[in-house]
């Protein structure tokens, strides 16, 4: 067996071996992150997997499709009067009060109809696709891992070292995250309890020059690295803090996120945290026959909402909100029509959540269109490719060069403005001609619109959701370069608007939320 294969197999075997309880490998995203601006080096991404296939239609409910939803899923649909209204067209499951509050504060974004072409409805194959970020290839690496591979070609044998002492990423629980799998090993270090994260028994085997001896020596090196990372994790957890009183100690996801907050606040420089919540394969008893607002799915989305809102509250109290962003994902959504067992079967596209204080917009993509005719096994068609979400997060949040990002995926990437609202004032790259940002968003009185011009006529309109132009703050020739222009928007009524930017070099639009002062 080649050493490369041996290392990779050791990493994957960590799921079942006790010494890997503390993790295998990982470190910080460093200064070389494709020339990442220095001011983004300490950013963190938290990834939450909803394992089993989440029912998006009973999580984020398209209110403008409600009549047909009643036809498609009469035995499980949430009563319209119980839905937590986000705007005229969208609502949340009634137990998701934490995320509703986050949305109202501009700290939750919903990306609709996310999936991939020709959706595979197998749990294992579809999760492989989501974790790898590759569809046609039978991939052996994850999208996060490939990103790190470009940075650290000598991983894992040269790490940790005096420059990179911390794990690159953390997998909460006992299993290394598949999305962190690199060519030579998994970049994530597993952590169940960060306050007891090391002291794996080492080996006294001496390399006697044999095949067995060389591999045992290498394994001993991996164990030493595990202990080194574990010591850093434990020190950070003990030095860190958690200030929110919203965490439910009986909610496993909340407990994990509380530990993540402690590690981040305690100075751990890991850049990615991967968490998991099981149980979303709700073929039966998704709702109670006596109460459609209760049941398996209700319990799950309540745990998700409560845990993430407690974590966001903690980040705010700890002064870490602009350093940490998060996302959820699931292997697929559910079918449009419910089944006779008060459940739903494997489907296609579904919404995913982004959370944090640096969101560009709060709802990305249109509502799914629900027909009045029940079509057996029909799912929600994909409109936004999940790989484009990954690519946009890498670009917006970690400032990975777009050319480098393209090498990580097999299709032509489309970038969306997702997490760039806190980039203003950073040592940033020049905005590409087809990107514009508005910050802050939601807007109270004023907001800054940042865009590029090529010495052209620029017309900016504020349009309400009926299509009526409410304001026209810019209508003139703008000289070449990147421009930041303050918009006075305090006179607008509370609600949702579109900022339309029309120019010869490329039109753009940004969804804006106007809130009361």
C-alpha cells in the first residue's frame, strides 16, 4: 500500500477507531489563501448538515402557492394562520421563532430551490455529491478539502508546525467531515468534547526498516499530531466563553454550537466547523395526525432554529458576529405531494439557510411554483446550483480568487452576492464589473451602494414588489472605477424593494429590506 493511500485510509477509518475520537487532522486557512486580504484571515464558516433530506416546503413555506399546497399535501400542510410570516410571499414553520427573529434582524438568508441537475434520490450518492461538490466524477475529495489541498500540498506530514499550530477545520462529533477530505487525508479534526480533546495513547514502535515499521512510525506521527491539535483545542475551549442564555442543554446541536463559540472566542484559528443533525428522512409521522404543527419535522426544525439563533446571539454578545458566518445543507428536499403516512418521500431541490450579520440579501431565488395537479413523485426543480452557493461563499467570505475557485468545480461557476456585506473597508480586490453590493441590508435610514462603472451612464432605481419605481437616486454619467454612493432611504415605507442598476457594462439588481428606525 502506498503511503498516500495509507494516510487517506487512516483518515477515513477514523469513523470507527477510538483514537480518532479526537480527530485526525486540520489547521488554519492561512495568509496564502490565494492572497486573501489580511483582514479576512480570521473569518470562520460554520456548516450544519441536515441529514436525511429536509422537507423545504414545510420549512420555508411559499405563501403565494398555498392554495395548491393544500391540494398537494392536505394531511401535512401547516395551517396558514400558524405560519410565521416573513413577507407577503414567504413564511417559516411556526416553531422556528428563533430564525424568524434572525430574519427580522437581517441575520438570516434563504436561498431557494437549491440542488443539482438530474437529482439523485439516494441518500448516500446525493450526500456524496453535496460533500464533494462534484457530480459526474466519482469524487474522493470534498469541496473544502480541495480548497485546502491547493494551499497545503504537504498535508498532513508537515503539520502542525510553528506557523500553523491549529487544525484547519473541526468536525463536531466522532466522524471526520467528508466535505473536508483532501487528496492525502481529511483536513478536519473530530471533536466531541473540546475540554477533553487529547491524550491519545501513542505507540512505542520503532521503525526497523520494514514495511510494517515504516507505516507504524507514520501512524505514531499522526497520533502525535492529533495530540498536538487536541491540546490547542482544549486550551482554546478553556480560555473561551459563552454569554448567551438561549442555549438549550437538551438540544445536541445547541450544545455543539455553544462549544464552537467557546473555541472561536478562546482563540482557536480553525476556519471551518462542520456539524450534523440527524432525522430528516421523514417518510412517516412527519406530522402528528392530530396536529400538523407537531411531529418529527417540527421537533427537528425547532432544534435547528433554536440552536442557530442561540449561537447568533452568542456571537453578538461575544463581539464575533462579523467574523463568523454559517450555512445549512441537506442531500435533497422532499416530494411536493405528501404520502398517506403523514410524511414525504425523497425529492429534489430545497431551500438552504445562510446566517450571520454580513448577508447581502435575505431571499435569493423565486418561490417554487406548485401546480394544482398531483404528479406522482414530482419534486421541486432546481433553479440554483448548490456548487454556485459554495463558490460564492468562498469568494465572498474567504476572498478566494474566482479563477482558483473555478478549478474546484466541474461546471462553469455562477457567482451570487451572498456574504459580502462586511467586505467594505477591507483590503479588498476590485469588484468585478458584474457585482454590486448594498450595505447595510436591511436598511434603516441610509445605505451605501458600491458598484463599478466604465465611464458610462448609470441609472439606479428603487422599485417596489409591484414593479413601481419609487425613487431614482442616480441617473447620470459615472466616471470609471469603483464607486461607493450613499443612498438616503429613510422616507421609504417598511417592506421589500429591488435596487435596480442599469448600465451598458451590465445590469444588476439587489433585493433590499427596509425596516423601521
